[in-house]
């Protein structure tokens, strides 16, 4: 900080001296003309000294962003001629601009980064891709003040060397015009005479040229990508969508809503993993498990606690019934009625416009489409543990059918993984009578959340009967004497854990194989590589949902589906970048954990100057009435501001409570706006208002309040 203050003071002194000694008068057109005779005399006596002094003066003026750079450029032409003047002015202006750029970066970037981390990160991402190109365009157009460009670019992550050489080349044309004009200094009446309207327009056209060139290059790239393929003259469909999960369903729905001819291809069940094996069945069993737990804790509600009597098979049958009740919302019949052609089968890309479909009922069908959207989702990842295939396991996809056959919950259940899915299912099956051991390799469960949230979740699961083993690494699975064991390592010791069923919940991997992606050269790593518009290598092939990431949530897949549909159908007219700024998610343990934006540990990692506002649900009337007052709301804001950077809610109904904060963040509303909103009493939503009130209380204007106190005392006499 001291170094920054010293540099700032030095710069301020330099600027102050510049104006104190009226040096600014020398850097005017009249001042330059009046001084030329004396400068010529000095040059004749000491040419190298004059050139060196002029060079350093130009650098100093540019580095300090002082007015007069244009006059100095004229002077370069008048003093040294076109060739020598252009050489001196070009290098001096670029070096001075780079120094101004470095000063701006040193003094301001860290502060700006702390105040606006997300915006600056987005800018840096763009600069990394296109920074040099756009800087070159700006340098070509003299309409944009060069000193302002220097200062603003210093706030970005563009490399110093890149800034220098792009500036050197980009400013050359403008420097030439001024240096050349300087050779005819006596004929110049004003600077506006140099930059005539025609000349400015010419520069503007010159600046636009790179943009035109970029468009041409992109067009060439497209032609190169498609060079080995023959584009059909006509297409069977406007859009083909592969996969009927959330991403594919939304894409199809929107496409048919705007009257496109669209075909949806799905080999399995409509609705994807969320309906059939994920969100829906897990929430159904969570509810049954919660009711069972409430029966055990009925004394909390003034009732007699009892051990729940139930048939595990009936619970699993209810899960299947819930799926069946929701299935019509995503059914073939519904989407057919909406105007979508639904084909049951396996799709494979033959070329960028052609899809081959192996129909479930036999036979093959081939269709062409102008746009193809891949939305094939993800599957549970199974770690390659020795012996795991031999001993057997279930995943969040397969357990529903397997456990439906059981008369009672597995007596000994091992859950491998401490993330949201593993934690939800571990708690639920523990409440339904299983002896559950949850194994997590990291030092805590739900590691993406703040430490206090992880501890809260750990305690909640433990109270439900889950034996949580953190910092335990799974090594192998074994079967001995008809019993199954998973061997884990902890503190260099191996521990055997017996189980009846092993549930793998260590994450999900995108479905990438079998769709022709490799044959077409579409880049994949853990997911399909797309740009910000969801385009793959081929601009007419899009991807959406879990196969893309970066969030594997049903609501994000639906969100991406809109962009895939609109960009795929109308991208030739207008394209939209996917907006990931405000993404909420909820872990449905009991109590729930919901979050949007950053949490405290992310704020620390990003170096944000933040503050925390909390509200404990033990103070909320509705939570007290329901004997569910264990939890809190935690809001992250910039120091001294009510702008919401992130919210974590731990409570019953947390997934519902977070919605108000999502809306506020999406539309730029701060805590003051939430505080000024009427909330019904008594409701859980009042917690949102009260946390806003806590922020307001912490930022009460003390001086004003002291004056008011004195005023009221005076009024009392």
C-alpha cells in the first residue's frame, strides 16, 4: 500500500508541477508555433540532446495522461521531419502508453477486482480470447481517447507485451497523419483541421475493417470445418434434438412453439434421469424418510413418539407411483400434441446435418436437419475400485429397481461419496432403518459449501443415524465367506467395512460415447466442448444439459435448452451468450441447504472485500411454531453495500426461500429492496426480510441517529 501511495504522490507531484509552471501552455498549437524558432536553434546546437529530451518528454506526458500528446506529435513532424519524427513519436507514444497502462494496473486493478470480481473475471475471459484484436481496433479509431484506453486496459488481464506491440502497430496510422501535418505546421490553424470529418470517417472505416476481416475469417473457418461434407440442399427438419431430459425437452418445446419442424429422439424413458432415476424418486423417498423421522420425534409437536411401522416395499412402490404420476408431463403423447415428432431409438451423427436412428422397434431411419442439439445427459460415475464389479454395487440410477425388490431396507448400506446425492440418500435410508456408513475421501462432506454448513450437514446426518467417515480413501472391494467388505485407508491404516449394498455416489460423467461425436471430431474432455453460445466445433451442432456442464442441475439444463433452441434456429440473425451469473441449487437433506452466488470460502479465494449478514431461524416465529428453528440465512455483500453477492440458507424449505434472493440478484436488487417488501406473517419467507433488517441495523447512520436523539430531546423540552 505504501508503494502505491508513493507512486500516486509522485504522479500527482508531476502533474502539479506541469500545470504550476504553465507547461500546458507550451503544449498548445499557439505555444508550439511560438517556440519553433527556439527549438530549431537548440536542435542545430545539440541535435541528439533535443531528440533525447523530446523523446523523454513525450513519454512523460503520455505516461501521466497529460494533455498535449497531439501537439507533441505535430512537433515531432515540425522538428524532425516525416521519417525521423514518425520514428520518435511512434516509439515514445507506445512506451508512454504502456507506462500509463502499467501504472493503472498497479494502482487500480486489485481494488477493482475486489469490488467487482465477477464483472472483471468476465472481462478478463473476453480479453484473453479477443483482447489484442479489440485493442487494435480501438487504436485505429482516433475517436476513442488514447489515454482512456491506456487506463482501462490496465484494469484487464491483457499481457503488457501484447498491449505494447498492438499499440505500436495500431497507433501508427494516426501518428503518421499528425506527424505529416506537423511538417506543414505553419499552415495549421487548429487541431480540428487535421482531423477533418472525412479523415475521422476514414479512420472509422479502417477500425471497422478488422471486424469485417474477423467475420470473413470465421466464414472461412466454417467452410474449412465443413469441407469434407456435402451440405444437403433441403432438410427434413429444422431441428433434431437427441435426448429427452430437461435440456432436450425444453429445446424441443421452444422450437415447436416458434413453429419449427422438430424431431426429438430418445431411446429410454421420456423425462431423462431427473424424472426416472434422479430428482423425482430421490425427493419421494426423502419425504417418506422425513415422515418416519417425525414419527420418532413426535414429542416435539406435543404428540407421543412412536417407532414407525412400514413396509419398505410399499415405500419403494410409492416412489414408482410418484414417477408415474409425473411422467405424463414429459410423455410422448404430450410432446406429440405440442407439435414435436418423438422417435424412440438410438441416434448417431453421420455428418453435421444427418442423424441415423436405430429404432427401438427395429429398423433404421435417417433424417437431416439444419440444426442438431445434443442433450444426452450424464450417468453416475463408478470408481475403478478393484473387486467392485465382482461384489456388485448400485448407483443413484439403478438402486430404485434393485431396492424395489427388497422386503426391507438394506441392513448394512455403504454410501461412497459425501456430495449432495450421497448425503441425501445416506440420510434417507438411515431414517428408513438401514445402518448407513458414508465414506468421503475429503476432510468433510459437502466440501463445496462453507465449513460451518458442512459441519451443520454432518451433525444433521449423524443425528439421523449415519456413520460418516471423512478423510477415508476407498481402496478395494472384497468378498469373504459370503460377506462383502469395502477396504478403506485412514491415517495409513486399512479398515474393513462390511456391507450388504454399496451405493456409489461420487459424481456423474457426461454421456459422450455412441453418438458419432468422435467420428466428426467434436472435441470432448469430461464434457462436450462448446463456446458461449453452446455451439460445438460445427456451428450448426449445439449441446445442452449435463453433457455440457458447468453445472449438472436439471434447472440449468432447462436454462441451456432455451439458448440452444433460440441460437440454433435464429443464430444467423442474433445469438445469445448463456447467462450463468445467477444459478441456485439445493441439497435436500433435512434441513435443506440452498445456495445462490458465492459463499464465504469462495469470497476469500477470490480476494473479495466482503461482509457477512446472518439471521438465525431460532428467532423466526414460524420456525418456532413448527419446532424447526435450527438453521440460518447467511448473506455475502461487498463491504458497506447492500448488493447481494451470494446467499446460503440452511433450514426447512431452504430451496423455496432462496428464490427471493435469486430474483433479487438476477435483477440487481439489494437487501434494502427486500427489507422494503411486505412479507406475510407468519411465514418462513419473513426470514429473508429479517436478514435484510440485520444488514440495515449494522449500517445505520450513527451520526444522523445521534442528531435525531438530540432533536427529540429538544422537543421534549
